[in-house]
C-alpha cells in the first residue's frame, strides 16, 4: 500500500519519492506519473524514457507516454542526472496503469536541487480544482 504522505507531487501529475543519500552519494528521487494521470491517459501502450547518465532540467520534457487515447509528455520535476530508467515499464507499459506508484515507476534521478513540490493534500486540492473546471 502506498504511503502518499511520503510522496511529493507536481502540477503536471508526476509523483516524486525522495530517497536518502547513501554515504557520499547525492540524494535521489524516484519519479512516476500519478494514478490520476494514468487513468486520464487510458491504456498505456508505449513508454520512452531517458537513458542512464542523461542530464535533465526541471520542467523539461524527458520522455513520452503513449496510450490508446493520446500521447503525453513526461516532465522532469527536478534538475539532475538519470541514475536508472525502469526498463520493465518500457517492456510492459501497462505497469503504468496497473501499479503507478510501485512497479510502474519511470526514472530515478540524482538531483542537484529540489524545487518546491506539492504535498499529497495540496495535490488532492489541485485535482479537485481541475475536475471542477471541466
């Protein structure tokens, strides 16, 4: 079961789980898209993720998620270097729909600075505002 209070969120519907730094290592963040985004995309059929070692910048497009309904972009929520991509998701894109906060994670990044992110409560409020505007 996902402990949402341990996650941070973006207005672009990504979640970020901060990982403590090991001795001498930079802190890292595991990133995925929220269940809301996965649901809005529909059945995910293709995921393109950045390779290990790629530098990413907060707000830049770093990947693509294609579904039966549309093509969505994955935005970087932090500045940093990609430590790992979830190859299992590239091989089985449906993991994004079936387990967005677990096996459906997308990339792990060693970040250089952490921008202001939303708490779970703030993200839920954002979803309420978005649903109310439709």
